C-alpha cells in the first residue's frame, strides 16, 4: 500500500509498527505537518448543511480529508 500524500509510506509504516511494538528503530518518532507552498488546484468541498452532515456524512468527511491532506507537507511519521 502507498499513500498519495506520503511518498515514503513504506518506510514510515515500518517505523510506526516498531514504535507501536515498543521497539527501537534508530530515532524518535515525529509528527510534523506544514502547509504546502503550492497545494493542488482543486475546489473546496461543499460546506455541511447541518450539524449531522458535518459529523455523520462519511462521503463529505472523506472529501474534506482528501482536500486537507492534499494541502499539507507530511515531514515526520504521521
């Protein structure tokens, strides 16, 4: 499996597995994120119409996650 926004996912996955198993993998685990300088040009998803839409509409939540993840540089284990 490879993540679209984390090109070094295979290595990251190995380190995260070691971390969860309380194993040493050569350095500390980090979560570092920063806005991308040039995020992909894609429209924002629609705003939720109701509070239920915001928390329970899985399709809309997935759209917002996809939009947000595409605008972040993932520099650590995330």
